[in-house]
């Protein structure tokens, strides 16, 4: 009698209990597959219509600064600099550019050509002696400030008493762990 009470009500009355097999029905699998296929098609069409790489064109950039003067960008150095300050060897793949007012462009280009090795050596010394945390700052504020000071001293002031270096730009500074 205890066995009869523990049986499901359908079984107790003599009805057959529905069997549960744990398998998904063919209909369910087909519906899920169709939904996933439809979603993939919609995403694929949307990506083809709206996404994709844009065109990249390199050109000499000349813009107006806050004073309305034309500004040009000059490449100072594009090189890899070693740094051992963290206790490990790091190579920093770096590109440094400066913005120069149009009136100072000729002087800065000439000085850059005449003292190229000296300027690269000074920049390299900044990178070799920098603390690792300076090189990993999100906006490289410390390195930009140090470079601005060094390059402003190197290129000097124009006739109006302002620095010939309008702005220092570091578009690339990627650390690569070295062997050590």
C-alpha cells in the first residue's frame, strides 16, 4: 500500500505515465538552427553594409593653432629605444613628432638636419632613463612633458620670445619585452 501511495496519480489510477527521454525533438533543433542561421545572416549583411576599413591617406598636416597660425608636423624620431629601469629589458617602439608654427618651420627643419644625431641621442637618453611607469601612462604625460622641455631647449625661442616647438606628439610608444 505504501508503494501505491508513492506512485504518481496517473499510475495509481491505472493510466500510463508519459515517458521522458531527455532528447530534444527534431522540431526544436530545426527551429534553433533556423534562428541562429537567420541571426548570422542579418549580422553578416549589416557588417557588409556599414562596417569595413576606411581609407587611410598620409599627408603633411598643416592646421591652424589657437592663435590662427598655420602649424606643420615634423618627424623627430621613429625608432626602438631600450629601457632597463623595471629590472627587465624592454624595447619601446616609438615615434615622436612635433608641431611647429609655419614661420619657424624652415629654421627647425635646418636645425633638425644639422643636429639629427644629437637630438636622437637626447631623446634616446630620455627613454633609457625613464621609469617604467612613465612609459606605461595612458597618455604619456610625463614623457611628453620631458620631451617638450628637451626639444624646446634644443630648438630655442623664436623672435617673439615663444618656443619654436608648439606641441610634442607621441603617436606610437609600444613596449616589447626583451630577452632578459
